[in-house]
């Protein structure tokens, strides 16, 4: 949106008005930035700026190996298990858990583990 008006010297000034962002948009920008920084640092989690909760990054979701069906914010699996039948969800999760076990056997540690993290997570 723009507006214009004449100056005393006869020149026209044009003012551009940016639409105001909603509170939800501002909050989303904050957690998107927190997520970006965490991923750049190869972190598996970050702290949500609004709630203070620990949030799994896309990196950790990928390492987990499957969509849990909980409509996670950074799901790299396009939320494939959200709203599907219990049978399909169970089959997808079992396949993902098998992949995760293979990764853990190779790396010798749980996929949930962060270098400086004492929390224990399970599913």
C-alpha cells in the first residue's frame, strides 16, 4: 500500500506502508529463526521462544526415522501418519523404528542423544 502527497517545494513524496504483522506471524518468525540456528549448529532440539518447551528439530525427526502422527512442527515426513488408519500408522512407525535401531547399532548411541543433553526420551 502506498500514499503520496505534495511537499511545500512541489515535489511528490511516496510513502510505502507495510502491512502490520500479526502476533502469530511474529512468534512464527522467532521459532523459525531458533530452528534455523539449531539446525545450522547440528542441534537436535531448541527451546521454543514463547513456551520455553524443548522442540525437536527436523534433524532429530529425520534421525528418528518416521512420522509419529502427532503433527509435529518440523516433520520432514509431511505428517504422513497424521489422520491415517491405526493399521497404516503402526506399520509406518514399525518400519521407522527398525531403521532407527540400525542407525543406533552403527553409531552406538540413541538417536535422541545430544552431546550436552541429560534428558532421556523414548517413544
